[in-house]
C-alpha cells in the first residue's frame, strides 16, 4: 500500500521534466489521481450508424457497453473484427464522424483535470482540451496517422504546442525528450526526417512519442501492433509496458490477439456484436472463461505439442447447445447472451434498447452477458468495475 501511495504522488511529476534539470514553466502537469476510483467509467454506451441515406435500419455498432479503467491499469478490449472495439474507444474522444455515426445513449465519466466529467455530451471545443492531452489515442497503421509531407519533428511539436503553453524551442526540447523516452536513438537529427524514412516499428514509436508528449493519463491503443511483424510487435508492447510503469498511465488496449492480452492486460473486456459478453481479471478469464464465445476464442488457439485432426473453431464451441448450459445459475435459467440463438422461451426483456441483455456478475468480480430470462428479470448486478492490477497483486508480482 505504501508503495502505491508513493507512486501515486509521483504521478503529478511529468517524467520528462523530472529527467531534465531545467523545468519549463508552461509545461502541463496533470493533477494526481485517486487510485481507488476509476479513471474512466463507461456505462450503457450505444452508438449507431446510418445505413445508406437514412432508408434502411441503423447499424447498432455498440449497444450497452460498460467498462472501467483504473489509474495504472491496462484494460484489454478483445473481440473479433467489427464487434465495436474501435467505435467504443473513438466515441470517447468524439472521433466518430457524425453523420453517419450517432451517439444514442450512455455515459463516459472521466477524471479530467477539472474533476470528473461525462465526456459524451462535451462540445467540440471542450473535447479538444481532453483529446491528445488527457487522453491520447494510437492506431494500428501509423502511416495513416502521420502526415507524409511534414517532418516527424513538425508533427510532434505541433501536438505539443496545441496543449502546452511553451515556446516552439521548448516544444522541440519536449519532442526530443519524448522521442528519447520511446527509445528512438539519436532523436535530435531525426526531428527533420519524414515518416517514409522510418521503418514501421519506428513510425509506431513516433506515434507513441506524439501521443505521450503531453503526459496523458489514459492511452487508447487501438490494435497498436497489428500491422507490425512479430518481433517488432513484442518490442512495442514491451515499450508500452515500460512507459506505463514510468508514467503511471492507464491503457485501454484494443486487440483481437489473446497472446497480447495474456502478456499485457490486468482486466479483460470481451466484446461480441456490440455488447460486452465477459469481463474479469486476466487470470480469472484465462482460468475460467464462462461465455461460450470466450471459450471458443481459447479453443481456437493452437497449442504446441497438441495433436489435433483440425483446429477447434469458435463455431464448434458456440454451435454446441450444451456450452450454453454451463454458467453458474444455468439450472435456474441463466443463459449466456448470444445473438444468433433463438432467445430462451422465458425471455423477459426490459423495456428499452438492449433490454433482452444483461451483464450479470455471475460470481464475485466476474461478469457474463446473459439473456434477461425469468430468473434474472429484475436483477441489477454491480456494473463491471475491477481495480485489479497485477503490479499490486502480491500473489502474482
Ligand atoms: N464509419 C462507419 N460507417 C458505418 N458503419 C461503421 C462505421 N464505423 C464502424 N461501423 C460499424 O460499426 C461496427 C463496429 O466497428 P468497429 O468498432 O470498427 O469494429 P472493431 O471491433 O473491429 O474495431 C461494425 O459493424 C462496422 O460496420
Ligand atoms: Mg477496430
């Protein structure tokens, strides 16, 4: 506990200025965070897209998503392509184009420097003070996020000048420090390089340097290593872990790769078809997956030394009705939510959107998306909220 308190106080100190002897006055210093409270709490988020000029039904990209991210924590959001991971993250920073996108409902409370605020109703001018400053985002393909006609230095410096009250010369210093911190060798001359002169891994380092130059409290990392080859991927993830430790930063790590989850997550949020189907700490999730979709994800990973006729697919698991009757409470009618099944006969949907679904704490600190059947028709369990961090767990550290 004492170490946690000590490190929490260190949060107020930006790493860059701590490392440099001269502390520039205009540099941004975020307020220290209460480690016992979530930094971000998303409740009942729903976002839809217009499907062809307002004629057809809207595409409900996410529907009732809930999750929490605590200070210093890595929350992995995992699920197949199209399940709503990016839409969830991008909605927080108002990066969804509207139209065709539309924020339907929900809240996203974030501990801003001005105190806790729901980001979703923010005006563009207000979210701009959060975006890139208190919350930064990195994407899968750095080439699409870097502008090919400007130097690396110009782009990092611009990001710094946008949020910190410093001179261009000071911003250049911060840019060098930031490139140093992401282990880009010999950064000063590299400020003058163009994105195409960097390898994929180096470009991703530049993106991270840019994202972290303003010491964000939360980094949204959307498949940050998917476009990179395996060794570079491992280096970038190692770098993110090191930066997280140095800066006491929170990370929402979006991935479809369970290997990445295993090595990096404290807590895991499994999504399917725009909803959360499972939520638990990483050890609980790997040791005791409960939703058939999560089990399918695990079953589909080939294991060294295991001979199989063919790989088990997710379909093999979810097509087997038996797998839907193994949840705690199954004998009383608790059934995992799954959009491609006939809903259970005793479905008792609540009025309103996503009323057929409910994220139930099936055992302490472990949630599964279930149908709102007779058994749970009036339940309101604790929303998913886990402060778990491996770094603080004496049994795992
Ligand atoms: N700009 C858009 N226009 C229409 N539909 C979109 C748009 N962006 C995302 N969607 C839809 O939202 C759903 C979730 O997408 P996304 O969050 O990008 O998935 P992923 O989990 O792969 O990141 C998908 O079904 C996709 O078709
Ligand atoms: Mg995505």
